[in-house]
């Protein structure tokens, strides 16, 4: 895992978080489960909005992925 927080003199910041993880991924019927190797499963819901957008929600919040133009 790699994380960085840079704060400038004018009170602006840039935060980045990179993680390498492997395990099992399952998704069906609007529910997903991610089981990292050696850890407990994490699960949530997903919903497609057309061909270019999917919304995933879990305990960590909601994320919307959009296909690049």
C-alpha cells in the first residue's frame, strides 16, 4: 500500500492512495462481494445506468464509474 498527502502553502492538498490486493470477486443480481486473500469479505450493491455508468455502494461509501469518452 502506498499513500501520500501533500499540503501546499496556500492550503491546497493532493491525496493519493494506491493499494495492491488480490482475492476473489463475485457479482450477480445487483450484489457484489470482494474477498481479499487472508481477510474477511467486503460486500455491497451495484446498479448499471445504461452502457457507460455503474454505481457501486458499500460500507466505505458510494462510487460511480463512467466509461471514458
